[in-house]
């Protein structure tokens, strides 16, 4: 199995990107966005950072299609967790809690 | 056709995996999957013994309606620790880490698992998790229930929640590594000719189990971490007083812990498929249906967790979805039960000890599964939730299902593992005692629960005493029944009759090597040219020897 060698330069670049992401998260936490944007902004930055980690630090970008399938199925399973949990949270207000 | 003499039983070979090397170091640093399976066997038996002691204390306390043996706080710790030890340190590793570890490479014709060192590592991680959990129990114990529900666990409980959680967190990695090893091994190390649809069903069920281990365990690990963050650093995640949501904990916890039920019962179903086919000497009815139903259970099992939340503030609409999906997961389970029953039809059944366990499993699992449907119905669950009905239901699945399969499998493969036979008469006797004791323990709990006896209380209204006396009597019989195999397995290691390489006269690969097997399992890599469960007529095997001659390739 051939191993792709990632250059130190790439590692350092990604590391710097992650540091910038962390700084942005801290910065965004001090700004009061309207509606629920604070959570959305923080999660977006986190997802971007995680994507860099998975692609470069975990070498998925240079890996076989089988590895991509594994990553996709893990994401799919996380999708199940989110979707069914939100089936609770998003429908709680649909019914009036008043009972006779 | 080869001459008959070539099928006679060879003299017991001198070198096998047990006597290949001697000394403690040869065991503690072994990379042999069979030795690691035995290390696991010893460790989980130890934990089973501790969990059993807690069960004994629970049953003794409940013998009388008054809380006269244990204080309420002590009782809370006792049932919590019974659950934690039995689930995380016995049931989850039970069949995969012992029988699975021992048999998966042998059943596919491989020399070992794909990652032998990781296999050994998983055992050490299991031990580390176990030691930390035992430390927590000795230091003062934990009283949250094995489910660690918030905000009690994060805010109010004064017991060792974080230490216990750390033990379970660490133990989870052992489970993940075992699952990873099994998946890679089954994908990449099958012997020539061992196609997916020639694999014994034991392997399909372990493949499905491994998927759950890998996909589910990280979620419970993260959940425990979040719990620890909230408890230690007061970060508001689950506690409403800190701006959190306690139901979120239940979502995250059950996302793993419901599939974990299938981690316990799927391997057992794999064992039962082997036992039913082999002791009725008939190809399993609907092989591919049984195989795919394992995968279906693994996938559907992830979609039903919300049925644990019917009496919380979970949205009723989510409740409807989860109720429907919970009924759906009964379908693949039913496929298995019906196919096993159909396999028995007009077959040549022999009632050896493993088969007694398998037949017991079918009945008990069906009772456990059907009562699960009561609990998956939105309205009846309101009545039954948090009563002894629930306790009886999950014990029918976990003891009646998972433990019966484990004991059946242990008897069935014992000749291969130890190279000695267990005493058949005692085996059948204890299987019967366990079956009777089990039912006497848990059937009355269904009635007590239906009538309204709540779970997790150390004192109860006197009208429930008759059910509790029956239950405690049953538990004593059950405990006695468990001691018998514990004694004769140890006895048989030294005094049991020497086992032939194929004492049951079966076609599976694990029976085509000596008992106990050599370290490398097979002298020559086998070439598989037969389907799983391809039996010769009984007369032929008895006259000729072990298998149909044309199947003999090794």
C-alpha cells in the first residue's frame, strides 16, 4: 500500500488555518449576533476546522475510495443522530401543551 | 473416493495453542487470538461474578417489603453497579471478545485476526477501564442508575460519577478496537473459496455487531465527556439550571445504548444460528434472510432510541416516529425466529446441552421481544414505564437472549477451546435448572410491574411481596444453575474426556483442525469448496467418519 507523504509545509499551513479558526471562534463569541446566529457561526467555523483535520491531518484526501466511503457512512450516521434528535426538538411546539 | 482409513480420528497432537509456550509472560504478551479470547474469558467471568453478587443483594433486599437489609442510598448504588458491571464489563464483551475472538479467524480459515497487537491492546484497555470502575465502586460507588440521567448525575449525586464514567469511557475503546479488528479480518482474510455467502451466520452477526460498536460507541464516549464537563466545570449542557436540556442527554445516551442492546444480542443470535443448524443437521432455512436480518437489526437498531423517552418532554410527533420504527425492528428479529423454527421442521435434532440453550433462547427471546412491543406502544408505555415490567422485559433479552447464547456457545465450542469434553449429563441438568430458575425469577416481575410495582425502590407495598418472594427463589435457583457449569468447566480442563477434532461431526472450518488448535490454526491454508451447513446424511457420516468424503479438502 503506497503511503502519500504530506510535506511539513502543508501541516504548518493547516495548523495556522486551525489557529485562525480558533481565534475567529473566540472573536465571534464576543459579538452578539441577532437570532440564533451565534451558534450557527460557531458551528460553521468548527465544521470547517474539522474538515481540514480530516482531509489533511487524517490523510483522507490522499486515501482510497474505500476510506471515503467509511468517512461518508460515519457522517451519514451522525446525520441520523441529528435528524431524529431534531424530529423531537423541532416538533415540540406543534402541539398545544394545554390539556383539559 | 479416498479410503475410509484416512478419516479416522488422529491421535491427540502434542503441540497446540495452550501448550505451545509456558509462563505468565507468554500469556500476557501473546498475540494469539485464541489466548486473548481466554484472557477475556477469565476477565469477563470475574466481572460476571461481581455483577452477580450485586444481583444477589438486590434480590435479598426485595424479599421483604420493608427496606430492612440495605439503606435506600446503598440500594441505589447496588442496582446501579449491578447494571454497569453486567452491561459494560460482561454483556458487551461477552460473546464477541471470547467466542468471536477465538472463532472468527478459524471460521474463515485465517491464522489470526488482522491486527493481533491491537487485539491484545483491546484486552489491556478493557482491564484498565475495569480497574478504574472497580476503584470507583470501592471508593464509594455510584448511585445514578446505569443510565447516568441528568441533571441528577451532573448536579445532585454525591457519588463517584466521573470516575465510573472514566472507566466506561476507556472500556469503550476496547469495544471499538475489537469491532475494527473483526470488520477488517472478515473483509480481507477469508480463505480461498470462503465467499461472503459461504460464511457461517456467526460471522454475519459479528460483522453487524462490529458496525454498531464502531458507529455507536464514540457517541456514548462523547456523551460521558460532556457529562463530566458539566459536573466538574459547570458548563451548561444538560442541567436546565445552567441553560441545558436534560432530554438531550437521554437522546445522546440512548443513541448508543439502545444499539448496545443489539451488541449484546446479535452475537448471541449468531451462536444460535450455528447451534440450530448444526444440532438439527440441516442447512439453515433462508440463509440470506438470516444473514441480512443481522445487518437490518444493526441499522434499524440506530433508529429507535426515542422509545426510551416516551414519558419525557420529547415531542409526541417524534414519539410516533420512534414507536413506528421500534415496531419495524421487530421484523428482522422475527425473520430470525421464524427461520430457526423452520430449520427445525423435519430435521434430525439432537438434544445436546448447546441445543437445549438454543431452544431456550428461542422461547425466551420471543417473550422478551414481544413484551418490548408493549413498551414501544406510546400509550401502554405510559402505564408500564419505570415498572418491573421493563426490568423483566430487558432481562428476558439480556439474560434469556444474550446469556443463553453465550452459555450455549461456550458448551458447543468448549471441546475446541479446551480440547476436553464437558460432562454432558451435568450440562443438560444445569441448562434445565438455569431455564427454570430464570423464568421463576423474571416471569413474576412482569405481573408485579403490570400491577404497578416501580423499579429502583428498596421498599415496596406488601401486596407485591408474593411476586418478589417467587423472584428471589428463582434467582437462587438461577445462581445455583450458573455455578454448576462454572465448576465443571474448570474440572473438565484437567479431567474431562479428550475431545476429538470434530466431536459434533460438522462441516465448519473450525472443526477441521485439531482440538485444541495449533497456534497458527491450520497446518495448511484451507480451500473452501462447500457451502455453510452442508451436511452429509447421518448414516454416511457415522460410517465414514466425519464429513462427506468429497468435502474433505484439508
